[in-house]
């Protein structure tokens, strides 16, 4: 089997899980946050830096790499790893989220989805089999089933119909998957806010015995309370011996609340997107570094951070880089934000190990969200 999940300990206060995810390219303590390398690169960072700010497991995006440069070109390099020279572990999404979120014009059939290229407008088509074929070519350790991600506000009737089709697509994708010994394919639980549909989806996917399960359709505009309600409802349904991946979630509060609700894996573009807009995550909360407040500030971004950005540069200098529109500014803050989340997840794991996750949450929130 391509991956194996090992449950090490459950927090006595919350049931949060401490585990190890074993993959062909490394073993990783969970809960884990995975930086997003959309187009075979984590924006602004190169591989040695990515190693410093991650635990060694990052994402690639199927939709974007399929369109450019094309999955066959990536395959000719030996997959994403040979293409980008990243020697760590990789996860690819299915492309489904981008198919549905980036194209205003699309037609869903049982066979797949007809849609328009988000830039050129060219007609495109993707089926579950296409998604799996592209991901086999990209060569990630972990792959995702092709699914529809309906708006959270969809009607009950549409959501049920969509999820039933997603379940059929999951079976088709599983049947099409070739590299089962080196690539693990996850099922994706959809259903919006409707817990009976969510549970039905989870139960049907569990019957198919995927090596891991993702939870999709969250962090798409619903309230945090709605997201946490869904996670609470799924916590006791998901298999204990398989990894649980909450897709597209990466703010500090959602990471901690997700862990409390049994999640093992997270990813999000948030830390690097924030960085490009001049927003730094620190132990005292978010800092809008472009503000004039920091023009003469000689302190580091975060006095409690040991990353090479915080031990080298002042807030004043980093603000100057942004105001001067120098590329180094977003690079430095991207590095720091990812390092911050890596360290946060390390502290979360230690809190689970010591059965004090709720105390840690209170301590962290009191400073970050003061």
C-alpha cells in the first residue's frame, strides 16, 4: 500500500489525534499543515526554503498542471518530483474545485464536466478517469477523487443529486487508478451543511475502502460555526485507522478547531496569499507590515520566532521592501508565515501528546486574537 496511517495517541480532553502518516517519500507526524505548490512551486520559495518551512509534504494542483505545461510533459520529467526537483512527499488535488470555481460556463453530465478554460475560454472536458490519469502522470504520493464541490448554499435536492454522482465518480476513479502501490487515492466527503447527506457520502466512500478520506466543500463562504458543525458530525463516522484531510483550510483558529474535531491533514494558500499582500502571522496576531506604524520599527516581525527572517531583518526593512515593490518582501513574509504554521502544528502535536490541547488553544487564542 502506498501510504499507512499510524494512530499514536488521542488527547484525553478532546479526542484529537496524534499520528504518523507513512508515505513512499517520508513519514510525517500528524496533525500536519501542507504548503500549497499550485503550479509545481510554492509561490516565491525554492526547494531548500520549502524544506525549512514545511514538514516535507506539499501540494500540487492537477487542474493548473494539466493545462500548463501539460501532465505529459511533467510525466516525461518523472512526475512533479523530477520536474521541480522536489524530493519530499506530494499530494495532488483532483482538479474538481478549479473546474467548478474558475469556470462560469460548465455542463455537468454523468460522464464528466464540460467547461471553459479560465483564461483563454477554450472548451475543455474532464471526467473522473481523466483526473486520475493526469494525477498518475503527476506522480504524487497521495491523489484525490474527482468530485463536484457545490456551493454550500445549494438546495437539499441539488446537493443530494450532486453527492450521489460524486460517489459514482469516486468508484469510477478508483477503478481507473493504476499506480496503487505507489500512489494512494483518497475519497472526498461532500454534502454541504446537510449532515444526513454528508454521513451517507462518508459511509458509501468508506465501503469502497479508500486509504484515506478528505472532507471537501468547506471554507467556501460558510460561517465557522457551520464548518465546525459539519466536522463534529463526521468525527465519529470517519475510520480511526485512516488519515482525515480537511481541504483548503489554513487559518490558525481553523487549524486548531479542526484538530480538536479529529482532522489530521490541512492545506491552504492563505499564508502565502496573505504574505503577498503584506500580512504577517505572529505570536501576537496578524501584522499589516505595509502600515506606516512600522516605518521605523527596529524589532523583528515576531520576537518569539526563530526563523531566519525574524533573526535577520527588522519590520522597518521588510516594510521598505513592500513600499519599494521589491520581490524580496513577499518572499520573506511567505517564508515566515509558513514557518509560523509549521511551528504552530508542532506545538499542537506536543499539546495532544501531553493531553492539554484545550489549554494550548486558550493560550494561543488569547495572544493571536487578543
